[in-house]
């Protein structure tokens, strides 16, 4: 079944737009009337609003979440041959930027209950060449940051939070993005806080790092030269940078959606709560519910269950018009692009177990309670048949 035919779909962006149409249309018209599309007042305003929300000093709007990771690593000074630790149960935009920054990815296994980097296996992956750790908040569930930060701190290694799936999630009372040395968010249209095109954000408390990311994202121009063409003066380049800054239209749309973020997160959490209530009494040999990281409040990009009968369950739900996803399968260490690294089946057993059994259920705020209950009831019927 095409994703466009699902009665209970992955996303309802048209419905979301309808609910905020007047706000979005006014924001877009404001940009069009000014006829300035490169980073200007809307980008600056969004950066300030987002930084305050996360609880950091600086936010830099960029062109995508993957670009955010690459620029953050470059800002940290990653050079060819440097090792960067991450997890293999993610999509290529979370891993490819390590190579794009010049680094060499080193994977570590995940916790099969939270789907995040397992701190117990982290220290064994650290070598004198390790220059960064990327902690992914998988499916919107915060990674267990305190032990990760403690291990990294003892070795003097910076931590990058990949919060692409987790804006608004909290860990022990702190917003994700405010815990590591730098953090990266994706604003892809299908993410929790989505633009009308590609966009992302880098956040940090480090003023020098923020400035470096800003310079790299804007062709490598010195900050004083970023509006040089508008002023009719010569530009000064200080780095070989990229055309990777957020544009005014995306920032204007994000500012509107940002005002609704907490309400949308509440609805996602309510949808997750209903799933838990409906599925809690199923036998664990049939289905496992996701385990939230202790003292955390996930953002629930999706609600990810596990079952040895995952593939049959997915066919069953699809036939009923219910969208699901098996996540990122095969995991990256078994993908052709990374064959040269020499990994094979069994290299990361917990990651591979999750890849065989995980199934993502929709949590979008546009779902009604009745639709969420329909999903839960369909799963119950499958296992009780």
C-alpha cells in the first residue's frame, strides 16, 4: 500500500497546515514582501527563540539536520583520521556527516530497550584517536546523557547530541540539546518541528564554536562580511565554507510552528500513553514496549515496539490501512556503503536484534484518540488470534 493511501498515516502535513494556515500565510507573505531570502531578520529571530527554548546561549540555523552534524564536527576541529563514536541503528544523515567532516566512524552497540547508545560499551571504543562522541536521541527518546558525559569528560572528548528526532524532549529536567558540548536538530518537513523544505539547527553554549559554525555555513565569510554584497563592499573569506545557511522562508515557517510545538508534543505523548495502556498486558514474548530512559520525557517521533513477529504484524496493520515502519533496516554496519569497514552479521548483536524486531507506530498530533485506539486494538487482535 502506498504511504499516501494509509487511513492512519505517517504524517498529515496538509491537515497541520490547515490548522495554522493564516499564521503561516502571513509569515510567508512577510518574507516575500521584504524580498530578502538569505539569512536575515527571520533567521535571527528564530535562532533566538529556539536557543531560549533549549536553554543554550547560541543557535545557528542551517540547511538540514545532516549538515548540522557535519558543521558541528568541523567546528570541533575534526580532521582526517580522527575517530568519532556513534551508533549503527540510524539513517545515513546521522552517520555520513562524520565522513563529510573528515572523521572515521566507530560504532558502538545500543541498549535494546531504549534504542540508544549503551554507555556500558562506550569506554571500550575510546582510543587516543577518538575526537568526538555522537549521542543520538533515537526515536525522540533521550540517550542516557549523564554517564555518557561522565565518560567523555574523563577522556576530554566533546559530545555531540544528535537531537534530530527529539526537539522538546527532556532528560532529568534538561532539554535535549543543552547537555552536550553541541547539539544538532533536523527541521525536515516530516520531523516533529518541520519546515516547508530542508532546514536544521546547531545549538551550543560555546560562543567560538557557534561563530565557527555560522562562518562555515555561510561560504566561509568573516562575520563582518556576511552582508558585504548588500553593502557594496569586498567580502573577506576566512574558511572554505559551504552554502548551508537556513533561508528566511524556512525560518518564518518554523517560527509559526514553533509556537505550537509544546501542544503538539503533548498530543504525541498522549498518543504514546494510549498505546502503552492498550498494549501493556500483552505477553513479552509477543511484544515489548519501548523503555523510556530513566527520568526522561521523550518527544515520541514515533512509538517503537518490538516483536519477533514484526514482519507479519506489519503486513496485518498495512492491510488495515495503518502506516508502520521497521525503522532503519538493515543497520548501517550491514549496508553496502560501509562494507569497506569490515563489519558483518554479529558485529553489533543488540542493534541487529532491534533491526529484526522493531516496528514504529504513528504518533502524529493530528491523530484522534479513536485512531490511536484503532491501532492498539488491531495489534491486540493480531496477538490474540
